[in-house]
C-alpha cells in the first residue's frame, strides 16, 4: 500500500515489518537494525542472498558514529561535505551492527540520505534503518513508489510516497580505511558523487589520502557481473549495425548464455526474439541517470521481445561511467 503517513511507517517498522522508503537515489526497503527478524525479512522479501551486505541509513553524523569504531579526519570531512547525500561510506563496524547486516564483514556501509521524507522517518524512528534498493535481487531498481508496489505485488508492504527520485541511480559506495596518518579510499560502486569531486575536496582541505584502484573481492561481495536486469533482455549495441543483423545476432547469442551467473538469473526468452524497443536516454548524463530505471521498466512493457541501447561516442566521462556500470550489468548481451 502506498501512503504518506510517516507515523504509520514508523509503527510498521517497530512491529518488525519492512517499509518502502523514498530516497534521492532510488527507493529503499527499510527495516530497523535493532530487530533481527526485520533484517532477515529484507533478505527474504528481496530474495537476496545473505552474502550481499546492507547499507545502514542515519539522520545525523552523531548517529553514524554509533555504527563505527572509526571516525577520523577524512571520514569527518567527507560526511560534512557530502551528507546528507548520495555517498555511502564503508567503515569499520561497531557492535551495534549485526553480522547479518554486513554479511559477516568487519565493515558497514553508512549513508545519510538527502530526502526530506527519509530524514523525517529516520528522525521519527530514531534507530538507524538498513535499506537496500527496493527491488527483487538482480532486477531493476525502483525510482518511484509505483515501481516498489509493482515489484512486491504479492507482499503487503507499506510504501512511503516521496515523488520520483531526483538522482535515479544508487549512491557512490566508498570504502574508507583511515589511520591517524593517512586514509585509503576505494570506489566500490560508482554513483552521482564522483571520485574527482572527492579528490578535489580532500585536497582543498589538505587531508592525506590515496585512492586505491584494486579492491579485494572479499571487501566487496555485492559487486556482481549482473544486476538491475529488466524483465526482457537488454542488449547494448556498440557498433553500427542494421536492425535485421541485430535480431539475428541476438537470437544466436541469447541461446548460448548461462541460466544463472553468481546467483543472478539471466534474462533470456525461451523461443527466440523478433522485435525490439529502443531505450533512449538524454545526452545529459545527470538527466540520463534520473531517467534510466524508469525508462528501462517502461520500454520493457511495450510488448516487444528485447530492448536495445545504442552506445555512442558521446557516452564518455566519469558521469557516464556510473550509468554504464548499471547498463552493462543490466544487459544480457553486449554486441
Ligand atoms: O542509493 C543507495 O545506496 C540505495 C538507497 C536505498 O540508499 N541503496 C542501495 O542498497 O543501493 P543496495 O543494497 O541495493 O546496494 C548496496 C551496495 C551493495 O552492492 C553492497 O554489496 C554494498 O553496497 N555494500 C554494503 N555494505 C557493504 C560493506 N560493508 N562492504 C562492502 N560493500 C558493501
Ligand atoms: Mg540494489
């Protein structure tokens, strides 16, 4: 059920229910971190494997500090500059955070969302809320309350209404390992906040840090090859090809795909494909990010067999690379 009553949402959360929560990036499926059954309900509702850790949402830096044993100068500066906002910092976890939330890792992802309804809910509950994106595991993320409702039709979930998400792709996930002399940073998931913006700010503040590009797979278990998949196959077309040729190649190659990769079911029709819809995005990457998931869902409903996205030379730069991180994972094929 979609509603706008924060009190009802808070009551449901207190009863151990999961609740749909708007944020500026995508909608989340929230539960209180102090109710273990509610946290388990997130995994069950999303059909998410327990190896993929959850992000914890807070309303203040004071509340964030209760979740971590590490709050050095770099962490503090990043929180001051980018919170509330689409930056998740992965920090050493405190004992307030259960192993189920972090999938057994010694770190926890923390973020303060910049959405008035999310902040109001967080303040009302006054307990941090774990919230992954409110979609079934491996599927397209939701950017409207309606999307969440469609995703969880069979479940009776209260979804807080909060208009369409302004940013449209998930937060930047930044691993922060700080000691008194230095901070090692790694981008685990690209997002609206760019590495160049983080660098620029920390340099301005004259803080010591270095960006590491190689990340141990164990530190980022949710980094999978496929994710965000629409209900029909998405095909990214890299080079100039005629439509009949695209259909022919897709028919050939879809049959060769595995059924499942890293627990994510690959979207592929059983009986061949004939026609496709085109996914068109704005040439401005900020607008394209906002449109991405909503359009991926709507073109999948146009009645064709698959979706084509044409990659072109203008899709360059840091902002587009966050969008292509999503598109490449959502695609069944790249040709
Ligand atoms: O914008 C967002 O971040 C949205 C909204 C709802 O806040 N949330 C979101 O959550 O995208 P989710 O669960 O769909 O994606 C979180 C990502 C996953 O890839 C997960 O593996 C990673 O963050 N993550 C969470 N905690 C982590 C940790 N302790 N170490 C490494 N990666 C972590
Ligand atoms: Mg997600």
